C-alpha cells in the first residue's frame, strides 16, 4: 500500500496538457513537495468539483473515475454501472495553507453520505460516496472524520454512513468537456448533492486552517447551494 509512484497513471494527452479553467493550473500534474492529493466521490462530479476548487489553498482540481476494475474507462462505460468506478474529484492542495481536515469538512457537508449507490436524483454505483487517499496519515484522518461525522448524523436522526474509504487507487481522468464543467460557457447548471445540513466540527487529529468566513460561503440549507456561488476561489479578507 501507499506506493504512490507506482500508481500514478500517465494521463491522456488531453488531460496532460489541460489547464484548470478557473485556477489556470495543470489539472494532471503530480503533487509537488508540501502538497497532498485526495479523491472525493460525492455524487455527480460537476457540482462537487466546484466546491473544492473554490477553497483557499487548493492548487488544482480535476474530475475522473476511480475505485473500479476497468482501465481508462469512458463516461458512457462508467454510466453503465458495470465498471465499478465512482465519479470522483481529484484535489491537490498546499498542506501549509489548508489541512486535509478542511477538505474533509467540505466533503462530508456537501452531500449525503448515507445514501449508498445514489445521490439525490442520480442512482447507480458511480454516484456512491467515496474517499481515496495516498498516505497512512491521510487514511487515519479520513477514518476519524467519518467516525465523528457518523455520530453527528445519528444524533440528527440520519442513517449510517455508506462512504467507501480506500487507499492507493488510480485515477482515470474524465473527458475534457467534464473538467470544470460548471465554469464553462453554455454548461447546464446541475448538482445532484443533497447535503444533510449537519456541520462537522473538531474531531481526533483535525487541524483546521481555514477561518469561519470560508464556510459562510457555503449555505447547505439552500437547494443547490454550490450552483449559486461564484466560480472564483474564495478570497480571505
């Protein structure tokens, strides 16, 4: 486990040269010194990606497929539900500016992790809740956040968390038109996520770096909150 170099997939020629439509960073470059990488599955990856690219300290994001057994699948193959892959968002972040705790907070709060192979109106294993990590420390933190959030959900009357937390699974980049889809002219505003409204606070190992003003930019009580927000990264005052 955790042999990241052996798992790094050579991206398609299109992904290798594509730059982020909002952040203007390479979407497929491997993480550099002091940077982390994680994959999040939160339903349809269009809306989920926007939530993460807006966070201060995030270097780049991309969407793709992970967790299944088919090499370099197409969107149509993944939509068939027969590849085993989930739609995921790749997040690369600067560890000095934002902690994995912050990313996990957004992950848990931006969707309903109790719905199994579904998120909102989207049904199928490709829409399942999932986290893919690439270091033992990140795995431990993800699991601790799951346990803490599960307790909060039960206290609020929700069911058990169904999120899959796994390590060292390769990412297969989605087709170029999916990347930063919601930031592109002519896109169809869409987000399947159904947040529970339960907020994640401190949990064992958490070390939040982002201030409260960042989280005020996400009002999960509003339907399709992520679609209402600006595409630009959140600026700290």
